[in-house]
C-alpha cells in the first residue's frame, strides 16, 4: 500500500468537550435579510442568525470545568469578597504588579487611568491605537500619537515583532512636546490593530530605559500579554528555554501598571482590571472606581466572575493550551496563504486579518472595502467577522476628518477553546468562495454614523451597481457635519 506520510505529526487541542452548544444554520435568503436589517454591519447582526461567530475573541471564550466549579464558590459579599483576594494574589503571582483594582472590563480600567493621568493638551504615545483606549485618552483631553514601527502598517512585512515601538519616533516626540506633556507611554502586547503582532522584550526594555530617562510612566495594555509572551518564547533569542509565565512577568516588570480586559487572555466571559505599582496612584484609582464601577473589592463584577478570572490566570500560561490556541490561528491563516489569499503576515495571535484593500482593490477606501468584505463572508456562509479599517479608525477628534489607516482589514477572530479544526476548514472555504467572486463585490455608503466608536453601530447601504460617484471619492462624507 502506498501512503503519503505526513511531514510532521499533527497536534490536537489539549482538552475534550463536556458541554455542547448547538449551532444554527441559515439559508442564503435569511442571511440576505439579516445583513440588510443589520445595515451591513456585522456588529448589528443577531447572534441567532450567525453560524460560526468569529467577530471577536472578547468574552467569547469557553471556560474550563475548573473555572465553572469556581463560579459556585462566588462570595457575593458587597465588601471584601474572598474571590477578590484570590484574584489579587494571582494577579501578583502572574503579572507581578503590587495593586489591583477590578473593573467590569478593559475599558473601565482605561477610563480610570486616563482620567487620573491625562491632562488637557497632553500627548499619549502608543504602539498603534486601539479603539476604546484612544477614545478614553481623548475624552480625558489627550491626543494619541502613533509611535509603532513602520513595518506594522505594512501587511506584507514579515518582521517578527511588528508590535515594536519605534524608539526614534518616541524620542522625537519627547523632544518636540517635552516630557511634561507625556503622562505615560501606552504599550500594547500584542497589538490588536496591527494584526495581533507581538512586541519584543528587547524593545520594551529599551522603551523602559528611554521613559525612565525622562521620568515618564509606561502603562501596558496587557489584554493579550500572555499570547505576546508565547511569541517571545518562539521568536526572541534567549527565551526558548524560559517558561511563558516567567516571560510574562519579565514583560510586566518593565512597566508601571496595566489595563486589562479579562475577556481575552483570562479565558472568561466578563471582567477586567487596572494594576498599578505606585501606591498614591492606586489610592486615587481605588477611590475613582467606586464612582464608576463599584467598590474596590468588586469593581462591577460578581464574586464568581473574579473567581473565574483568577482561575483563568492559572490556565492561560499552560503552554499546551497556548500551542493549540496560537496553532489554531496559524492553521486557518496557513490555509488561506496556501490559496494565495492576501492576509497580514506574520499570522497573529488571536486572529487572521484579511487584507481587504488588496482583495477588493476595485473598491476605494471611502466605500469601506473591509466592511463590505465582512458582510460578503456572512452572506456566503453565516460566518461572522469584523471590519478593522477606515470605519474602526473613526475621525480625527480635532478636525473631524476621517482617519485613513493604511491597514484596511477584516479580522477573522478565533475565540479561545470554542471551535474545532473543522470549523476552521468551513471558514477558510467560505473566505475562498468570496475571494473567487471578489470582482462582483460592491462598496458601501454609510447612512448612519454614531459619534463615538462608530464601527459598533454605524449603518450602511450597498452602492447600486449602476451608480457612478458624483463627487471625487470620499468628498461627500468629508464635508458632512460630525
Ligand atoms: C478588547 C480590548 C480592550 C478593551 O477591553 P474591553 O474588555 O472590551 O473593554 C483594550 N485593548 C485591547 C487591545 C483590546 O483588545
């Protein structure tokens, strides 16, 4: 018998399935109606109309039996819940910061740190913007300044650490505006908007050094810091022999605090925190959390939610889990690459990012190609993805003009421990089907634009096949009042 021996042995998820949630399939007619009613915005679809939900990895994780068992140990005391103290102990153990302020999710922490540190007219440099992070920085009177390396804006660059800060850009900014105008440097690990790209330890160490010379704080967006630590282990010299847990702690040691969305790395459905080392700042944060989230020992969470997060921290650093997690994203991305579908490379940690600018090169950015592509994938199969391009980038707070990001992407985001390899196959084949018919895809016109974080609730219509733009592309929206 002749058989083809596999080049290498297969891997499998390091868990088995104990509870199942049935999936629903829909007809093309149902999907047509659903996406039209949703204004061609996948955020406005009902999840009941979705087959495989790859909108986000936020809060969509499957918890383990260990976490579910912990939920039954929720201490729902208003003050001093034992689950809080366990979460605090585990945060110190895995992240190494001194003080913990729980929040309902990541943006609760972003709100507090922004209000406490940013004054009107300040600049907050960061390795590419994140939607909610920048919104809170601007609300506090600051302006975000992108100091990520140029490679991050190039979907085809194979740089292994596209999340790195460009130290020259950072130094130039400090020289230009002065350290007094920079309350902190906001460093994300991994960088979501760049395609789930990691920052290297060497780079963060250098950022720390520069910041220290000028007396500027470094605040980490630790949302996917574990996944970043795993990439450091794989790619950075000197780290192959270290555990991910050790790498994570070293990463955090170069920063003064962190905002955290527990809905990602921590393998839960809700939760977040602010972590700090400075006692005085912690006192202020602990005071402010009472106003916006809840008492400082629950911060908007139930005791059981804090227990699930604390247990999630113990599971997130398990390297068999991380291999399967990152491996699944890699599996999906490699399939698309084999079919020569343009995606962001290297393949990121939490998602495969389709290069909509290249796939739909006949659609100008002002007609929202990534938004149109996400709608088209849903129409094909009921797989839900998300726009990460001009719609997500929003408008300049000062001028009202649309930001024009060079990355115009569709994020195909993989929830943790939820879907199987077969789901990845179905997804890849749907993307291929849309890719093959890409010339027929038409652009969109925005018919409703919310004031804040517009991508969540904006509505669109398909531009009819026959119509030609009356104005140069983009002119109409640009002159509309905000
Ligand atoms: C999700 C996310 C946030 C915000 O967290 P929420 O829990 O959604 O409020 C902040 N930063 C990054 C990088 C994220 O991915």
